[in-house]
C-alpha cells in the first residue's frame, strides 16, 4: 500500500488530495448533473460542516490508521460503514427496511467474515 511506503509524508498532505478531489468533483458535477445550490445559510453551513467534519475527518483518520494501525483489521472493520449508514437511514425513516436490504447486509457481513479470516490467523 502506498501510504505505508510513504509513512514519512505528513497526514496533513491529505488536504491536497481532498482539495483536488473537491475541485474535480465540483467541475464534473456542474458539467454533467443538474445542480441545485443550497438556498440558505444553513444549507451552505451544512455542506461546509460535512466536508470538514465526517467526510474530511475520515480521510485523515484513514491515513493515520493505514500508516500506523493494523491494516487487516482496518480493512475488515471498513465493512461496517455501509451497514451502519443503511441502518441509520432505516431508523431515520429515509429508507425502507426490505428483504433486499437484509440480503445485502448478510452478504456484506459474509464478506467481512471472509476478510477477517486472515486477521484471525495472524
């Protein structure tokens, strides 16, 4: 993994990649999708908070975890993200609990167990 080989590069360098991704994403979004800009101060603050908070923070934490943590455990634990986000959507009433979601959750869990086998061996 590149991050492990470049351990000496400070995690703050992630900001450059985040900024580049944001600029490219914005350009493609404006060119290819119908754009609906936030109409209130709260909307703009929410966008900024998402970028700086959970989304931006995730890149930093991931970089630190990859450079210093147990890479197999980190990879296996990452399977929880889609399960937890889907659970939050269902609990918030933004998504319906269906058999399709239940099957998808089982498949993701099975994938995590397969990935975890390597961690259990070491």
